[in-house]
C-alpha cells in the first residue's frame, strides 16, 4: 500500500490552501450578523426575518451537501473530480461576498437582498467546501498519514480564521475602523479577503496530485439520486452516530465566538474591536496548539481518551468564564483577562472534538468500502460541511432566541444608527464613538449576564451529550479500523491475482 502513503507535496499544497480559504470564510460565517446588526437599524420583525432566513439557508444548504458530494463522486475531468468544483466555488463565492458587503440598501429591501444572498452563497461555497474536504481521504488512508493531514489542514484553516479574526475586529469596530465606520470597513475587507482566498486556492489546484480516478461502476456511486445518498448514509451506522455527536459539538463550539460573545464584550468592556479580537484570537491560539501537536498526542492516547480529556477542559473553561463574569471585579482588564483564559481552554478543547470526529468520518470511507464495496468519498465527506452548516443554523437560532428574550436589539440599533450617520458624513468619527459609549453605558447588567450564561452553560451541556454518544455508540475504534484495512488489502490482492 506504498502508493497510498501521503506525499510531502500533497501535505503542503493541500493544507496551505486553508489559510486563504478560511480567511474569507470567516468574514461571512463569523461576521455577517455583525455587519447586519452594526450597520443597519432593524425592527424586531426585520431582525427576526433575517435570523429565520439564516437558519433556513444553512439547514437547506446542509441537506443539499450530500447531493453535491454525489455530483463530485461521478465527476470525471482531466483535472480530477475535486479541483473543478474547488475552483468554480471559490470564484463565485468571492463575487457574492463583494456584492453583499457593498450593499447600501435599507429596511425591507435590505432584508430581501440578504435573504437572496444567503441562499446564493450557501450553494456556491458548497462547491468549494465539499470539493476541498472531500479530497482529504483520497490523499491519505493510513492512520498516521491521515492524522497528520487532518491536523495540518485544521491548523492552517484555523490560522486563516485567526488572521481574519485579528483583522476584522479592530478594523470594523472602534477607533481603527477602515474608512472611519463599519460600512466602509466591511466593504474593503470583502475585496481583500476574496482576493487572498482565490490566490491560496492555487496551492491545491496546481500543487496537489490526485490518485487516478476509478472508472464508473460498482466501486463508486455512478448516478445522482437522493436514494443513493440516503442509502449510503443510512447503511453506515458509524457515520450516522458521528453526524449526531459532531452536530452537538459543532453547535457548542460556535456559541461563544458568535454575536453572544461579541455583544457581551462590547457591553461589558466597551465598543472596541480589539477586545473581541483578543478574546477570539487567544481561543484560536489554544486550538492551534492542539492541532499542531495532535498527531503526536494521538499516538499516545485513544480517541475516546482524548475526548474525555477535552470534555473536562471544556467544562472547566466554561465554568471559569461564567464565574469570572459574575465576580464583582472592578478592574476591567483583570476580568477580561480571566474571561479570555477560560475561553482559551474551552475553545482549544473543542478543537480536539473537531479533529477526532474528522478523522473518524474519514475512517468511515474504508468502513463503507469494507461493507458495500463502494468508498463513496464525496458523499461521506460532504457530511462534515453539512454538519458544520447545520450547527451554524442551530447557533443562529440560539442567538436569535437569546437576543429576543434579553432585548439587546435596541442597543445595537442605536450603535448602527451612529455608524450610518458617520458613513453619510453627518457626524465625525470622534462623535460617533462618544455617542456609542453612552449607548453601552445604558445596557442593564441583567442583559449582559444573560449573554454570558448562554455562551457558557449551553456549550457545556452539548459537550457532555456529545461525549456520552461517542462512548455509547461509536465502535469504529483504532483496532477495528486496522483490521478493516487489512481485510481490504487482502481483498485487493486476491482480485489482482
């Protein structure tokens, strides 16, 4: 099986793409609602409609991901089955981002426009997302190689998201906002990030060398049919359980970095994007350290042991954040530092979940081949983006419900009004910051604590549920996977002879 070993060329070329790719993706997935809330004054009905559209778009997108995986599975071109969709998807994604963040529409026209762009983006980015992650299991099948490739891919994706987080916060909120206000800042960042993303795609498009494609036939899915997709997923029991526990973990992982965390920091410590950048960047640093050493650590611990340790760290980090926010500490920078430290442990531990589950999903490709004779890489690895998007949909729903219950919208509307006045040059940037500071001082303590409770307690509950499912239902252990690889090698040898 020497020909299936991971090459250095593929390792470096494939993983470097994640830096630019996730830099652009973070602007949309992590900051679109920030852009909406802090650049538009919305009624409760308009805000509710946008949130509902976000949830529906992400859920719909998630359910159509397996179809995209099936399409990729039957694609046959001179460039392979993954690269054409990776290239087309990123070009169209860049176009949608630039158009969206340059919009000047208001009120219900803006709501309608955002709704259309949400559904368009969800489909064009799917081309790239399913194509990129679907390529991973085809580049490495042995455990050590797959752990290394998965960890490196997640690390560089985290670096890309971290770069975006470092830049977006201070350059869109506060005194350092590009153009003096949030509207101009988001428009300029959309152009820069889109260009960077397309440039980094070239590492994979030019540098990665794929294995020869098998012919259409029994060893691959040969037609696009919903029953084929659902049958592939339904018959793979291990994949089904992974979908559920990964959904729980993904939802929990994205609650603190959502608008709940952003608004809590703004309301508690001031309208300064640098603070949200520090909070999220240090969390990403924790995740990056985990990804950097994951392949070494995974050689010493089983995946079940890694998830147990990660769950304990998540619970500890969230408890620390909650208690820190409740303590009557008058020195704001000390409270902020302790809050950030708790998030570092929690967010870093959640990355263990992502890595373990991603490797397990990749392993179900061989499990599926062992059971049915079909690898179905495109369909199986479309599950990862499907679950991530579905998880973001649940996060969006949670944010919507918490905001509606706590009455946060009246404060963000006031901030957005001053951002718009600055964009239209009705007030100066200095007056903008003075007025926004007055708005923040009027936020009741109870509303801040509601945000803090939601961003710590809910992820803890989801982490416990995810670990429980892994221990009770997932049986594709390291030992069993090695046995499956041995069986497949024996079958291949017999078929050749």
